[in-house]
């Protein structure tokens, strides 16, 4: 699935099943929640923190997908083409940071 296809699939679901988008501000809060859940899984799996019962009830892949879902929602409702945004971001890093990490 391409990024464009993902944006369209999310939009279709939101319009046909989800009863419309939350406001961008609400989706920003939801994204923050989802990033926190992702951080919990990563810190307990790859960091020094020890998982408590229930901390890892959702796998890393699910938490990453939740973050992506809300990101796609925000892009859709604000008119951002994420394919073009990613291309621009890559180009910026290829030029600006070309020699940044070389010894």
C-alpha cells in the first residue's frame, strides 16, 4: 500500500464508518496519547524499565500503526499530501545533512 492509498483508505473509513473526523485539535491530542502508548512499549521492551502487568498488552506494530492512523487523519483533514511531504523531507535531509554525520 502506498502512502496515497493509505490516506484514501483512512479517509474512506472515516467518512463511511467513523462518522467523520474529529477536529484537528482533538486528533492532535489523540496522536499524543498514541505516541505515549508507543513510548511505553519501546521503553519497556528496549529500555531499562521493567514492564508491569498490562504494559505490553499491545505489540509494538499495533502502536506504530495507531500513530500512523492518526497521522494520516491529520494529513487528510488539513490537506497535506504525505507522499509529497515525505519526498520533501527526504530531499531536505539529503542536502542539508549530507555530511552532518560523517566523522
